[in-house]
């Protein structure tokens, strides 16, 4: 019996567009995948891929991303924020836009109906424990996995109140290992290493902070689980002058990621292990946001 190969997709807000380009390159190279594990926006991308693991399916996902604007996913307003505080809701946005993104072109309604086995990582709001969803309503599972704390409402599933999977495990390498994967291909979103200042605003800053935390978590987990599986990490874009709250650079992110991942594959990326330098903390002091070397 051959060893299982898992595709693991991290969270990262609008930088989830990077994963679309990575998926395009992987599909074009006919990289074999046996199961998909994702958290937060990585779970959404992973669900679309697991339901349609083909060039056509990934092209449809790219179209969905390119049609998105910030207000579609994060319709923040002062009135809405004030209402959330007055009503003591515990979250400042509804998830209607996120709901629309998830169901766009998604041909299935249940996790177990995906063409490739899909496992969605969420976090129990009370205990902080990771809750892995492999069966049941796919929309509710993805809404839970992407329910950023204080931003979106948690989702009740099977007696658990669930929130963003990135809190417990933003790049769920541990889950892939527990599911029996011996080869793991990780698609990180990266972080805005060339940004000159943190984003402004509550939601943007919350996303930025979670993203930095998750990338540090990923570096730790690559090293921690290296003895349990062959872990191959597609290097994220670097330099990157785009924040996790910016949806204006989607087409560029997808294209850059596709070209870079193609180069990574051609140079033997699936034979390489370890942490890419672009995932470690670094800076580009003399570079303008969005500028390429």
C-alpha cells in the first residue's frame, strides 16, 4: 500500500488567493493527492479543490476569488460595530458574504461527498481544542472554520460551538499526520513581509495578528513533525506588500503564486523538506509595498 499524500492549506484572509495559484501549478503538474486538510480560508479553498480536483475546478475557484472585494467578505461599518457592541453580540460582522463565497460553484452539500476526502479544522470556543470535521454539512463546517474570533459568529455543530480553525491549528500538519499521511504538501498563504506598516482598523489588525501568529505556528509544526512525515512546503510569495485585508491584488497574487510554484516544482520542490526562508521572520527595509526585486 502506498503512503498517503495530504494537501494541507493554511488560513490567511485575502492572501488565500496565493493558494489558488499554487493549486493551478500543482494540477498542471499532476501532483497526486489522497486527502485534503484545511483551516479557515484554507478550508474553503481546500473544499473547492477536493470537490473538483481538476484544472477546470481550480479555474472556477480563481474566478470566484477575482470577483471578490473587501466589502463582500468584511462589510465593516461604524454603525454595524456600534450595534454589535450595544447588543453584546460577541461579533461585529455577519457571515452572509462569506456564505455566498463558499457556496459559489460548490457542487456538493456534504463533506463526505467530495471527490477527495476533505477534513476541515475548527476550534471549540469553550475549550480551545481542535475539532476535525470530516462528515456533515459542508457549508456549516466551512463557516465554522473561517469564523474569525470577534469578527464572525461561531457556529454550533454537534453540541460544540466552533470558531476559526486557525486558533487551534492554522496549518494543520498535525491533523494530516494523525490521518495517516506520510507525505504532506503544505500551501501557506505567507504574510506581508514588505508592508511598511500594520493595517489600520480593528478587523484588519485582528487578521494581521492572527496571520503572523499562524505563520510562526507553521514554522514550529514543520520542525516538530519532520520525523513523522515528509513535509514539502510551497514557498509563499516574497517580497509581499499585501495585507491579509487587501482584495485589490488578487489576480496578481494568483499569477505570481502559479509561476513561483511551477518553478518550485521544476526545481525539485517535492523532494525538498524544511522551512522556506520566506516563512521565517524577516524584513525588506528598502522596498516599497508591493514592489518586486
